[in-house]
């Protein structure tokens, strides 16, 4: 696998091993955060659909203090 190119001032070069390892770690963290956010959004949508099936809205629950 070819390492990504980086540019520092006018110099364009391939990442060294340490930079590439850091890049992979950061990319993995970003992917994990995106997956977590998507899972939360799906759970919220599912909960709202269940409430709608019961005839309740988010506003109804807020009025009840939930």
C-alpha cells in the first residue's frame, strides 16, 4: 500500500512510518466516532418511530418530563 503524500511548504513527499501510523490511528478514531454517531441517530429514529406507533410525540414525552 502506498502511503499518502503530504505537503509541507513547497515540499511534497510520502509520509514516513511514524506519520503514517499516526494517520491510521486518527482515521480509525474518526471512523469509530462516525459509526457511533450513526448508531445513535438510528436508535433515536427507532425510538421516535415506536413512540409514533403508540400515538406519542417527543413533545408529549417532554411535557411528561421524560
